[in-house]
């Protein structure tokens, strides 16, 4: 019988337990929908049918352009980095030439369904007839990330056209935003969550996605609409009511997906199975774990909502308590930080590698993997302190009325 060094044995046991705890993503399929309670099946079947219809319509629209322009095949869209706005609505920049040119390009890449892809090269000019709406797949292959909320996509483009409308009253920007809002409403699941990609693409792209703040940014935008912020003033009351209803359903989904550990509320997993509402995994370095980064941003958003319900107060209190206990002190530098990933059962920091292995320490993971991913964050520090103070002050003010 082989005798292992006790320290190595403990590490192997921990590694096996962490790896076996991973929950692999499953797409939404008719067979899975049929396993739901009968009362829930109709809404999900309708959702699947609309998704499939939208996907087919996009393919038909692109092929019609290819045929009309006598192209041998579709053109690939130019690639670019993440699209993030540097300015907030109301800034003079939105009325300038740079914003006009950028808006023209962004409008041309809006998909027939109403969303936008990611990593598009908007700086290369407007979309040409017969060109794909996504740069993430080769012409002739199934669309990949054709329209998505990943990497700030869709919500950032909607903020751009809303800002340009506020500055210039361009009708095409107004109409593009309305189409984007309709896209958000169509993409929302019957239980209030949003997938990473719509029309649905399968595997982890179907998961309710907090990763990279995808769902949080959608909720934040809907909240801005319900507050009737100036850049959304062109929307009518029925549209604001639709946005408010979607926001309420989304927040209800957030409350339902907060992970419980040992009877206590904690935070959220970056991906959630849309049918079971249980933590799920995405890529190898994105296992089913508690998220220290995305949960912090989600919690900050929840704390900005006025007149929170008792359920939301309990949710926020649980999240704040968890962050207070999950902090990692670094004695040499006096810096307090949090890990991006925490084990679902033990609550301890874990460090997933691109090799699919969950390591107990960052050093062990870094020794065997290429990095390029944020494994630590200090963001929760300001939320636990400053944001919490403002939130509790708001609660006290409301209670005194």
C-alpha cells in the first residue's frame, strides 16, 4: 500500500472535492422544459419558440442580403475590443462629430432582433450589406454571440444612442433604443433572469448570467428607465411600465438565486441554471462558485433602490455580512481584498485554472496556468463601508417618515 505525505493527501482530497463539486451548464431544451411543473411549461415553451423564430429570421435576413448583393458568402464583421462608454448622458461629447460617427456605426450593427454582439470594430465604419452582425463566428458557421449582454454589450450601445438622442434628438437613435428595449424584454426568461446570449445559443450561454455584470447592467438600465432619467424621456408611459415590470421580475430572480450556506444568505454565483436556479459553471476557469466581484456590483445596485422590500433588506444584509466575513487580510501591506471565487460548500477562496483544476492558492494555480484573469478584487471594501453607510442612512430616513 502506497503511503502519501499527509499534506499531499489533504491537498488531493481537497482538489478532488472541489473538482467534483463543479456543476456543468446545460442548455434549455424541450425535454428539460417538459420536466418542469406543468403550470410553468407553457411560458417556457413559448419562450423557446420565440427564440428559435428570431434566430431563423436573422439567418434569413443575412442570406437575403448576401443574395441581393451577389456575394459568394456573408462578410465577416470587423473585430474590436470591449465597447465601454467614457461619458455619461448629458456630456457635450454626445453632440459632437465623434459621437455622430460612432452612433452611425453602432446603429448599423444592431441585429434584427434588436441587440448587439461583442468585440465589434465600430471604428472601422458602418456595416456593409451582407456582413454578419457578429465578429465572433466565421461566415457560414452558426452565429456566435450574435446579440449578447456579455462584456457590457447591448446595454452600452443603448446608452450611447440614448445619450446621442438627448444631445441631438436623432430619431434613428430613439428608434434603435426602443428596439433594444424590446430586445431586453423579449430575452427575459419567464422567471425574471436573462441569458448571456439571445436568441439562445446553448451550453452556458443559456445560463442566467451575473458574470461580467451582464444581468446587473440590464437591471440598472431598466431602473434608469423607471426613474424617467432625461436620456430616456422619449419613452412613453406604457414602455416605462413594461420596463418597471421587467425590473421587478429581475429583482425577484436575484432574490431567489442568492446562495444559502449553512442556513445563511451569502452572495451569488456568476452563472445560474435558468430552469433549476442552481449555481452553474461556464468555462474551465469559471466554475460554479460564489462570486466576490460580480456579487459586489450586484449588491451595490440593490442598495441604490429606494424603498426596498423587507425581502430585499434581508438579502442585502446577508450579502454585507458575507463580505465582512470573506475578506482576506494581507498583513504585510495592510490591504484588504476579496477573492473572485469562493467554494460553494466551504466558503473558502479557490483559484480555478485554465487547466480545469481548482487550486487552494493563487500561487499554486499561477505556477501551472496562463493568467490574464482577475482573481482578487478590492471593490467590496467601498461597498461594505461607504455604500453600506449611505444605505443604512436611507433606511433610517424612510423609517422616520
